[in-house]
C-alpha cells in the first residue's frame, strides 16, 4: 500500500509518469494498492477554485483510478483525526490529515514536500 500527496496526484494527472522520479514511477507500477486521503480530493477542489489546477477533483481521481488503480482510502475519519492531533509540526490541515492517513497504516507517502520529509519517516521522493 502506498499513499500519494495532492501535488503528486495533480502532476501525475497532468504529465503522467514523467512527472515523478523514475524510482517513484517504478514503485507505483509495482504497487497494487495506491491510495489517497479524502483530503486530497478537498485540496484539489481548493486548488481548482483558486486556479492553481485546471480540473476539478473528480475527473482527476477517475483518470488515475483507471490508469493506476488509485482509490480513496476509507479509513475512519475519527481515527485519522486522532493521528493528526499529534502532528503539530504544521498548521496546514491538508498536510496534517494526508500524512496521518498514511501513518495510520504505517505506509509510504509519495511527496516532494520537504517539510513532510523532515517529519514523516515514510515520505518518499526517489
């Protein structure tokens, strides 16, 4: 199981596998369970509303589901929030909940975000 950060989802949708380092692309090809937090959908919507991405979340997630088998994690929101309560290294609620969703399963999170890399030992970008 592996989780994707919001920006990775947006880049994969816009550019395909060339948007990520070769090691990440290989890992995604080998992984049978690629997930995102529901917060990724909400963050994509926020980015769409301010013009930072050109597509709303549903077509993005649908395309990546077809291409990669991506799914939205169905973990209990209460359990994710409990995980997020201890992640006081950021005030960004998106990052806090996205990292906590992966942490709930002790799973890798594909992200380029250096703050996440410094604070989540399973963050991956190579």
